[in-house]
C-alpha cells in the first residue's frame, strides 16, 4: 500500500509476485480507471477479497485480488485506519478523529453499530487491532497511551491498559502474547515525552509482562512478526529482530541502514523473507528491498509514493 | 519587466469624469517618454505595473485572478474561492514577499499570502518586482515581491461607485465606493461583500459508479457528476483611506482594511465523505492599518509609517454524531499581532545622484494552537483535562537598506545597495544589490542586476508543534538577471511596449517539510535549487479611427527550477529534476476590443504540466497535473443618463468548459457566468 501524500490523492497499490519477481504498480487505477484516493492506510484479506482502507477518502474498497477490480465499497466513515474481520460478515473499523470503532457488515457494506470507547472526538483515536480468542485488542496512538480490550460478543470495552506514550503498533506472537511499541511522543509535547519502549503483554490477564526501554532519541516503529510468530521485527534506523522468548533487546540490527530510510516492514509468512520499504524523500516513488531471513539483500523493486504498509495475498 | 502602462486606463479616466459626456471605451493614447522620464529610483529594475483596467475588470475578481491573466508568475489555486498562492521565477509561494501600502502582509506563520482574499477592487496600484528588484522594498523575496497600494482619488468632490453582481452557483457580489476629493483632504470608503454556495458540479473522473442488472450483477459503470462539497464562501471587506495634504510639503495618510472571511474547505474529488453533516471550514478576521507621513523638499523626500496587523484565524472540522450534535474533531486557532514601523529618506544629492536610506521593523506576536489533546496526567480521570498543542512566540524583525543611484551619463545608470536583516537575535550577512541600465537608443533599454538574498524561517518552521525545527538555517540565494525593454508610440494612434529578461538564481538550504518516523512532519534545509529561465511581456494599444480601439498584453515565461540537492539516499531520482508544482512554461494574455461604449475583453492563460512527484515520474496517472488553457470573456456596455453612468457587464469564465485542475484532485468549475450592474452617479 503506497500512502501517497496527504491531500494529494496520489495513493496507489503495487503488487509483487515473489515467485515471478515481477511488480505491477498502480494496479487499482489501471484496473478500475479511477485512482484509489487519498492516503491508503491498510489492507487485509478476507473472504477472498482484499479490503483496502483509504484513510482521507473515508472509504474502504473490497477488490478482487486476481483482477484488482473493485467489487464492494463501504462509505460513511470519518477517517478510517484499519479493518479487522470477526467473522464472515462482521468487522471492526478503527478511526482517527473519531473515537468510535465502527461495526460494519461486509456483505451489505453498511455501518451497523458503533463501539463507544469513552473518548471524545477531539482527543480520541484508535489504531491497529489484534484478536486473541473472543477479545480484540486495540492500540490508541495519537496523544494517547493505552490499549483497549474489546469483548466481541458484546461489542463493549472491558478493560484498558496504560502502556506508555503513543503505542504506535500492535502484534501478537506464537504464544498469544501481545507486543506493542510506544514511540514516546516528541520533545516539547505538552502531553509528555519519554523514551520509546517495546512491551510484551499478557493478553489473558491484560498486564504488561516486560518492558524493553530504547535509547533516548531512538524512533522504533513498524512491528511485524514472521509467519509462526516466533520472531518479532521492527525498524529503528536499521531492522531489528528478536525471538519472542528473548529477555533483552538485540544490540545489533539484523539489517543495518546504510544509505536508506526504512519506512515500513513485513515478513513473508511462508519463507521468512524480509521486505522493507524506503520512501526516499517522501515525494517520489519509493522502493522495496527484499532480504533473506538472515538479512542478506536479495532484490529491489520500485513501487508507488510512500509505501507504508503490506498485505500478503496468500493469507486469505 | 519594464514598467508599462496602457496609456490612460478606464479607471483613471473615470476619475477624470470625461465619460459622463461620452461613455466611450476608446481612450486617448499618450506618447511614451521613456528616455526623458526614466526615474532615478528605477535604475535597472525588473518591474511590471498592472494598470487599473486590469484591476477593475470585474468586481468579483481577486488579485489571484488578475495575476493569472496579467503576469508571468505562477498562480496555484486550490479551487474556486480557495487558497491561491503565487510564485515568481520557479520559486515557492513563501519566496514572494507582499506589501500593502508599504507593510509586509505575508503570514509570519506560513510565509505566504492568500491572494484569493484580496479583492482587486481594493487595490489601486499593483507592482511586481521581479528577482533582485524586490530588495528595494524588502528582503526575503527570493522570487520577487508584489506591492499593493491604495491611492487618493484625483477627482474633486464626491464620487460614488456601486456594483452589484449575480453569478452561477448562487453567487452574489456587492461593492460600494464613496470617494471625496477636497482641496486638502481626500477620503475613500470601500465595502465589498461576496456570498456564494460555490456548489458547482463537475464530471468526476476520479470516481466511478456502477449500474446493476435485475439480479444485482454490475453491468456497467460511469463517471458521476459530482458537486463541489464544503466550498461555500462568505467574505466581507471594508476599507477606509484618508489622505491629507498639509502646508510645507507634508502629506498624511491613514489606510484601514477590515476583512472577515468564512470559507468552506472543499473536499477532494477522491473524497467519499458526503460533506453533509460535516463542518469543514476556515475563518479569518483581519485588520490591517497603516498611517504615514511624507515630506517633500527641493532635494529630498522623507517619510515614516506605522502599521498594525491583527489576524484571528481558525479551522474547524466537526461532524454530526448521528443525533444532530456536532462533535468537534479539530478546532485550530491562531492569533497574530504584528506592529510595524518604517522610515525612509531620499536625498537628491545632485541632478543625477540619489541616496536612499530605509529602516523597517516588525514585531510579531503569534499564538497558535493546532489541536487539543488530553493531559496524560489526568487521562484516566472522570473529567480529564485538555491541553492545547501549539506555540506562543514573538519575534522582532528589522531590515536596513542603503542605496546609491547614479545616472553616470544620459544613457547609463548605476545603482548599488546594501540590505541588512535581523530576525530574532540572528543577523543576516550583508545583502548586496547591483543594478545598471543603458539606453541603447530612444526606444530600447538594456538592464542588468545581481544580488544575494536571504529568507529566514517562518514561525511555524521554527516552533510548530509537533515538528518545528529551531535549528533551521535561512534560505540563501544568488540571483542575476539581464533584460531588454522596448517602448514606442505615436500619440493618439498607437503604443507598444515589450520586454524580455533572462534570469538565473541559486537557492541553498531550501526549506522542505518532510515526515518523521513518529508520524508528524518537520522542516529541514534540504534542497539546493537552480532556477533560471526567461520572462517576456508585451503590451500595446491601437486606435482604429475614433470609434474603435484594440489593446492587449501578453506574457510568456520559461522557468526551469531544478533540484541540485544531495540525494536523500542511493535510490533518489529527484536530483536534476523540476520542482513539484512549478510549471516549466506559462503564458497569459488579455485582449480588449472597444467600440464606442461597447468593450469585449478576452482573457487567456496557459500552464504547462506540473509534476506532483520530485522524480517527475509521468508513467503513472498521478504523477502530474495536466496542462490547461483557460479562456474568459467580459462584455461591457456603458450608458450615460443625466444623473449617472451605468455599466452592464457579462462575464463568462472558462468559456470552453474545460475540465481541469490547478492542484491534483482539487475540483475546478466549468463554464460559469456573472452579470454586473455598475452605477456611478454624477454630482454636477
């Protein structure tokens, strides 16, 4: 997913086939004869379709992953960020500038309900979602400091956990533990500023099991896992990796940033290859570099502007 | 550009009352007197003066519209009635300094000026100073400067001018000017108001709708007709000018301009939100006031000015929660107070020698809050405290200028100047300027100039939360230009002026806002830019007998603006490429044909493609904004009745209904109409 530039409406989708080593850019616009919109935030596969959340267009497109053609469209959002499917039809949609988590029906393409997070519109927002059992966990990033725990049977928030300033990403590992990175805010923020952290949470008890503190000035982000969730990856200048069972942060990056600016990250769920994007100057087409699980660079391909997220077609 | 005036303009003539007897648009043509009247103060200056015919064509036009059709500078419009910025010679909007009656009106927060908020009827004189020539007025104009001025009426007694207009998209315009010209006291009162739903429709090629058969299977698609959403306009301007001529060569002036604007922020054409149930608007209330004193002696002119600029700006983004209650999502607020002082002395030390000293000072106070957040300390409280994210800063700026202008011979003039600028506690290096011109013959003048220049960071650049960067360096540059100007006329028959200028500029430490890894943006001194090219302009007027007259002007500019900075990383493809949103070519023209009391004006402009990515990639559909040509016409008819002059005007904008964008995905209107009635009572 290539975000494009905010208010430019120049987001795009690029498709890469690791077997053929071929990339196709701007696939949505080429297939549908109209652009995808302003800031593509995220995409998930569900029910044989790719669900693409276009943040500042206020829309979610469902596309056929074979033809990239639009087959469904959900509108009515304020500023959608992520979609998470709970079953065949039901999904949650998180938003920024709107603290309500929207409940949507993916068949009728309608918003059926809202989950009240207790936050107000001006200061509340919700981000990524991870499901363990009947609970969905949501990190609240922008000027927030907590993870929400939602009971999907009642669509209500059952608990909140304060983890640190601005938890920016959330994943789960092979042991059904949650991992979150807090970016610590920024210097001079009236909300507060602290060192960034990586925390492991026990999902059942909903407590912080362990917090790893980064160095002052570090900017960790973009958490990812390998296919079986045994290794946790993130970007902090270079690309770092640690086993889910490790008790300390790695000292050296798996992949050092030499003359590149890593922007986003994903790991092939099948073979463990690492894909990292480089947004270059943020106003030109970016590139994606593919590395082996050991961190050896394999190849590079060009994509659209600000490649900010990835989605694996085989995960459908 | 050479100073060019199309003889007497309609506006000036209106003040001279000649047309109350004969309401013809055919105006006298004066003979050019370039050689004899070449002013010392303008040696080597590259300057374009816009005449009042351009400024007063229709009451609904903003200065952005005037500059689009009457100059070679690039006007970037974010929609009808939306933000419009201008840039000279391949530079950025913040590289254009703008003064109103001598006081800089660039936003100290953003550095730029919104020309859509300046009605052309509120400007009596507009002068463009290209490149180095801007340093005679102010520093920081890496591209140039635009001087907007009001002037006392030359018509004695009372003079009233009232205009009402109605146009497409539920647009209503009103304008009233009451002038009084006494022996010593002159006054001008102006009011202008515009209301528009601005809900134009357009074929939206950025979206598709589908048709379905009875079984609900898609069987076709089409590009929908969309409506410009959240684009309403409500502007009110009030201006009062007083001019008093006292004994002993003293002149006093007071200019006050009040503006209240409430405008929607139109949604992008790729936005699927309906616009209904949303508030998405910005408001601005601004007071600008300048008072001045000037004394002229036999060999000197001294003047002083004091000014105050007060602005309250806000942006509101709210949506209906579904129960009729509007929930505020963003409520950003800014308050700007700027106090200004200026003094200048000109001494004509000899017949061909003039010395100028000038000091200007600005004290800015800015309080800006971008959004509110919860206090983390109280975030778990039942009623958590909110905190404003913003800054509250003040900055003192001053600029001193010394110049010597010398006509070494009748044909050869030199000018040398030094400018020194202070911002906060930082002092710029000395900024030298050198100009020269040479009269090749009585029709032809050659001009050259060279200068350094600096533009210091804006308050947002330094202090915006999050992202403000207090370590930014000023942008710095060198600029050179050389040009030739031609002027020839035959009194009463024809007049022709033309000029061509080559320019070459190097700008270091160009400030660019780029994203950080924490999700916000921050400004950095990133680019090194080489902007060069050619500007040309021609204008003229021809009388075809006593009843017919044709006049016109045309501009063409070639403005490569190339990024020569260091690569961001090894994959950077932007080096050696044209900057984003700067056209390499632009052209404009206005041609007017007058027959007695009829006049038809044809306005035309063209911009070449503008890249939207720094690597200038045009293999995708989103890498550029396509070139466009815009055509407008205005047909006017004047009537003279015993008690008044009446003028009827019909304007057709976007005559050929071109589908175009000035900025990617910002919709623009198709063909639209405006009709105006202007009444000017006679007080004989």
